[in-house]
C-alpha cells in the first residue's frame, strides 16, 4: 500500500511538472511574439527560412506551386530551370467586391507589406492605406483594377478590413519566400555582421528584390493579368494623372514604362559579372547591344516606386531562365541586388530599347510625405503629420521619421517594434 502511494505521488509530481513547463512555454512564446518586444524586430535565420503554414478554409484560394514558369510553355523548356518546391501562394479574395471594367486587357496594381513585428507591419499598413486612398480618388475609382498586396502572414484580418475600407478591389496574397539553395547553405549571408553595407538591410527588405525580380513571375499570382504595376506604399499620388500607363502600354504594344531613371552603381557587387557569365555559358548576345551597353555600363535603374510592365515578357522563358540564374547566385542576399536593377537589365538582354517608354510624372507624386502641402498632408492622416517649426512655415513629415529623431534609424525601428510610437492599427 505504501509503495502504491509513493508511486502515485511520483507520477503526480511529474505530471504537475510537465503541465507547469507547458504553461511556462506558452507564456514565453506569447511574450516573444508580442508586438512590444524590441528584440523580435531582428531578422532571424529561422524566420527567414521558414515555409509558411497557413489556414485552409473556404475563404482561401490555395495554390501549391509546381516547378515551372507561367509564360508560354511551348516556346522553350523553361520549366526545367525553375525550382519553386515548397513555394505557396494563398490568395485571400474575401475583400474583393468589384470586377475590372472591360478594357480589352486586365491589369493589376501590386504592393508588398512585410516586416518582422506586428507594429512594424502596422506602420507599413498605414502608408498603404494612405496610398490606396489616393489611388482610388485620383485613378482607380472608375476602372477597378485589382490591387494585390503581397505579405508574409502578419497582416491580421483587422488590418485587412481597414485597407479594404478604402478600396473594394484588394486581394491579399500571403507568400512564402523563395530562397535559393546557395543562400540556404550559407545562412550567414543573412546576418548583417557577415556582409557588406548593401547586404545589411533587413532580410524582408531583400525579399522584396526576390519577389518583384523573379517570384511574382513564377508563382502564378499574375497569371490572369496582362500588365502589372509595381507601386511603393510610401509613394503618394498627389492628383489625377494625365494618362493611364496600362492603356499606354496596351495601345502602343510596349513591354515596360518607367517614370524615373538614374545611374546607381551601389549594391551591384557581382551583379553584371554574373549576368555576363550567363550570356557566355548560354552563347547569346543582347537583342539590342547599344541598349544593353547603356543599362549595364551605367548601372541604370528604373525606379520601382511606380513602374508598369507586360506580364507576358517577364513570365516568358528568356527572362525567367536568366532571373533564375541570378537568384541562384545569392546576390540579392549578400549584396542586396534589387528589382530596380534586375528589370532594366533583363529588358536590355531580351528586348529592344523602343519597347520601353518613359513618362515624366514626378510632379504627380510625393515620396514619404515630401513635397506635401498642409492640406495634402492632412489628407493622409495616418502616415504623415504636419510639423510646425519655430520661425518657419512648417513641413509635412513622415511619422516613422519622428520615431527616429533620437537615436538614429536603428533605434527608431526598435521603438516601432516596442510600440513606443502608437500607430493604432494593432
């Protein structure tokens, strides 16, 4: 009888110990992923390499991706060059309430909202709401182009609903990010301390280079569209545009249109060399040699704030095979190659200069609240604020900048993730 009592006590002790440990573990992880934890801002390797696990419900349209690009498969054997195993796109269309007006083509406006803490994502969502509010007012209200917002799973239904309140055309695509094997095998490339200044941007920032240089053209999310617009959420439309770039490309039969072009040799370490190796190993020359010489020789970028392209070209075999090669080198992660370099260089390899259009629309946009007058600043409400200065007329400043006034950029981002700056969306 005594032995049974002792045995019962021992088992009870271990049961209580296990239960206590489980409760403590759950509490620990809740704290770790709290929106007010500053250290959760840091990009971790495990977070960067994870494969998204998403809920399955009737509200989600889920596509498991197969190796292969989504262009004209009869043109070549491009599918064998793309390895998108484990890559998924979960397209949430619950908030899509309109259909695009029949214009003889279908187009989509694309954004990316990603981050490593809920408060940071909330900040970007505020920018996005202000951006889309202006897009609807000055451009999209009559045509109802779809708006795809790519995100890493941190957009809550509450934030989605707030975004959907300013546009009936939004689709939320939760994506797992493509990481080439070379990066998976050299994970220290993801650590700022191991790479140069260009590579030391946050991992999710570098994911943007992968997403808009390559992934959106291979994951099937643009299959149903003829044209795409790459739009930065902090690039605000000031008034009605004098033309529609989608209509311009369609009516003129062109493949790309940009609004700003500059020479930017920064963050291109190894970029043009790897592209040249690809040309040499595949024994081909650029379609338009002078066009390619200008783009590569001057490190030309077409600003990604607002640029329009034809899906068929970028999802085609030639571009995808080249872009896949560039992704495999890992340069996006160790040197921060971005889509602003990839897209023009790809165009210069497989297209002629006359397929690219330029439009001067600089006066129709403001970047991060700059150039906004007081009434325009007040129109934003969420991401911009009017700041009066002693002896001056005042200026419209970005709310994020206010959190960085003391301690520099890094300290400001930590404040964002600590919740020191209250952005009110989470």
